[in-house]
C-alpha cells in the first residue's frame, strides 16, 4: 500500500489525460496520471485491430495547442492509421516529458469524496491510495470494451479477440476460418483486411451500417502545405463548426434542389470520400424525407458494389435514418462480400443461439471456425466511469445516480461530486465531434476554471442541481429536434442490454457548445457553486 497526497489525480493517459497533465503543470498544480495500459495513447493503444484508422483527416485529428508540434509533425496519409496515431501520442509524451508523471499499469478502482476535508481519495488495483483536491476523469468515451452476451461465449475452443483489446503482436489469420461478430465502424475497417488473409471469413451482421468510402491516400503535399501555411486560422474555423471538423457544409435543404442537383451533390461527396458526405445538405439529420434521399443514394451504391443482389440487400441499411448510428468510413468494405472466401450471415434472419466449442450456432445451423473476432463495441460514454466505484457527497455512488441515464452539467461535472471533472463526459459534444477538438476545449475550460478558483483563494467547485436539470432537459430537447433518437445506437445506450435509452452526447454543436461554456465562465461560472 502506498499513500500520497497531490493536488490533482487524472485518470487516463489518452489524448485527454495527456493534455490535462500538460496544462496543470503550466498552472503549477501538482498532478499524477493513473493509466491501466503500459503506455500512452488510450484508444490508439488498445484498438490495434487490422485496418484501424482515423476517419477525421489527419491534418485535423491532432493537437492544436502547440504551433511547433503541429508544424513539425508529418502525417503520411490523408487518414492516419492506428500505428501512426500511436507514434504521434508517444512523440507528444516524449516532447512534453509527460511519462514521469504517469503511473502505468495502474487501474483506478475507486474514488471517494470526503466532505469533511473536501478531498478525494483515489484507490488503485496496485494498492495506491492517493488523496487529491481534484479528481479528473479522462477515462474515454469508447474505452470500456463490450463483449456480447451470447450463451456459451467462454466455451469456444479456438482463439477469441475483441477489437478494442487487440494483441500487441498482431494476429496471423492465414489459413484460418474466422468469424467476425458485429458490423460497426471497427468491423467495417477490419473485415476487408482479415478477408485478404483468412482461408474463410464469416461475418455475423445484426444491423447493417451506412458506410462511405474513405478514399484514403498518401498525404498530398499541397494539402499539407495549405493547412500548415495558416494552421491557426483553419483550426479556429474548425472549432466553431458543428462537428469540430473543417469541411464544406451545404446550407441548402436536400428537398429544395432538383433530383439531378441532389444526386450530383451526393456523387461529388461519395467520390471525395469520408464523413463529409453527411454535410451534403443542411437538413439530413433533422428531416426524415431529406435523410431518405441520402440513405437511398448509399443503398443504391451498395447495390452497385455487391454482385449478389441478395447479399447486397442484406447489407443495405433500412429502418433507421443515415447518420443516426455513427456513420462508417471504409476501404472496400462492400466489395469484400464479392470474395469467394467471405460469407455474410444475417442474424436478424437467423439469430445467434450460442457460441459452441467449435464455432457459432445460429438458428440456421453451426458455423465452425478457428477464431472469433468480437467487433461488438463499447459500453460507451458511461462504462469507463461507472466501472469505477465513484462516490460523492453522502456516499452517493455515480452508477446509482446515473441509473436512469447520465446526468451532468455541460458534460463537465455532475451535482453532488465536487471537484470531480469529466473530459468529454456525457452531455458534451464528445463523440459527435472531432474528439481532439472537444478534448482541448474541455481541458482549456477546466484549466481556466482552476486558475480562476486559485486566484481567488477558492478550493471547490460543484455543479448545482438546478443547472444540471436544465442542461439535461436542454440536451434532450435538442436531441429530440433531430432524427438521432430514432436509431437503436450506442449513443442511446441501446447496445448494452438494460442500459437506459437516453441520448448521451450533446448534439447542439461544437461551436455553439463552446460559446455556451465560455459565457458561463464569463458570468462567474453560472450554475456552479464556488467556495
Ligand atoms: P481514451 O483514448 O479512451 O483514453 C482513456 C484512457 O483511460 C485509456 O487509456 C484507458 O486505459 C484509461 N482508463 C480508463 N479507465 C481507467 C481506470 N479505471 N484506471 C486507469 N485507466 C483507465 N475520434 C475521432 O474524433 N475521430 C476518429 O476518427 C476516431 N476514431 C476512433 C476509432 C476507434 C477504433 C475508437 C475506439 C475511437 C475512435 N475515436 C475517434 C474516438 C477516440 O476515442 C477519441 O478520438 C480519443 O482518442 C479519446 O481520447 P481520450 O483520452 O478521451 O480517451
Ligand atoms: O462498435 P459498434 P465499434 N450479436 O457499437 C454488433 C468509434 N470508431 O467498435 O448495431 C450480434 O459501433 C452491433 O450490432 P447492432 C466510432 O465512434 C471509429 O464498431 O447493435 N451483433 C454492431 O454491429 C464507433 O461508432 C472508427 O445491432 C452484435 C457491432 O456489434 C465506435 O467507435 C473505427 C451483438 C458493434 O458496433 C464503436 O465502434 C472504429 C450481439 N450480441 C470505431 N452485440 C473510425 O473509423 C453487438 N453487436 C473512426
């Protein structure tokens, strides 16, 4: 058992925790980062599955706080691969000498607030007991991997993998019969790569996904120069965009243009590739009729790419609006189903009954395989937090408080948990944005807030109950103006049996949210109690 006292404990050494540590150092606030992995990088440390890469362009998916860093780093591709992003995270850690304040292979198990002292006590699986004034959760929105609840899951005799916990030495599927369960973003990236290696690949699909080709390519020198020639101005614009990403948004409605113009707009965006497809028209996420035009365009593309019309129809998403489950970006995903060694199983039609010692059994029979890849996602947004025994005033548990869904003020704090902060917590734009933009905004806001407290000799900040209630109501009201609640997505907690169906991120937009946070700070941290 080791006991220590420090100003701030930060949990997590992904991009959130790393930048938080850097800013606290600058404020002269002593801090330690606790990280369960053995190195920095978070998402990019864990998700080493074949084909893993970013779908925000690499010129934008990077820190903006250091002009030297963003000028000196060179990205080799339009969309960076996982190994390159991990190298970037390591480079940042080296450049800023972050690792000396990070305790690796240390999982935080509990964090308790003591009302008498006003301090947090954080405990770890290594027996550490650290007392701190501030407890900052940079635990990630997509860091709590979710295995499917399928009977016999542990009885399988071959190898099993989860995309979010991929072995560091890679996996050789040569000559193997492989099953992939799931068809979300991770699966859509992994399937084409696994299919090139495996003797046979069987994909078990519950819900088909809309996916746009990435058109990934080596970095274009002129494009890199364009960004670097005025990085500050481009970043400033991106920070005010709805998604924190700088790309062309068409202000027109999909319904006000002719069918020919609409088709041309979709074709142009399909040819360019990437998530900017959803910027084709201004009302794609608010108007079902508008959305249907984009959804049908993509379904027709799938029908064109997949040779077997029956397979194409199974892969063509129906029944929910495009974009309301996280839009995917792929490299030859749909084409992969033309390969003779790839089989698609529609588990809506033939539900998975069990995993057996030999493979996967559905209502249509057993598929024998040598390896199973669970591409089944995460207990998103709340899982990493509720897994820790976090207790605030009166011993109230966070998991208990959030039993009906997460409740926060701005996604930064939750009432009853003084001095406990969340980086990109539920109720902030987080997963609906370029997350590095959102991380920087939260860390900067919080750093300014702590500087404000310290300059006034104050020690504590806490969200008020009423501000939290108003924010939750506002978040729901904004979400209800969109089509998002119509899909059974992980944004809604729908992928975790028993999880309340609440739309968890804030969909008001990154720019709007940033302005609200700034106004609240300017009004003396309205909605927070300072003491
Ligand atoms: P994370 O990177 O998740 O880091 C959290 C860290 O906290 C982890 O290292 C974890 O081990 C640690 N931790 C959690 N709980 C504990 C505990 N109890 N004790 C100790 N340590 C703990 N976002 C985009 O904007 N664009 C993309 O293209 C994109 N692609 C993605 C691809 C994949 C495969 C995934 C899974 C996510 C992707 N994301 C993307 C989201 C991505 O999570 C964020 O962009 C960003 O990396 C999050 O950084 P973070 O520091 O907030 O969280
Ligand atoms: O996880 P997911 P993910 N039986 O939850 C299926 C980011 N990311 O790891 O849709 C059968 O999206 C489930 O089916 P259904 C990005 O934000 C980004 O792929 O619930 N199937 C679904 O198909 C992304 O959204 C990139 O019906 C089961 C799949 O498993 C987020 O991370 C790349 C099942 C899970 O999909 C999560 O993506 C990767 C069961 N019991 C990740 N349980 C980029 O490209 C679950 N499924 C940037």
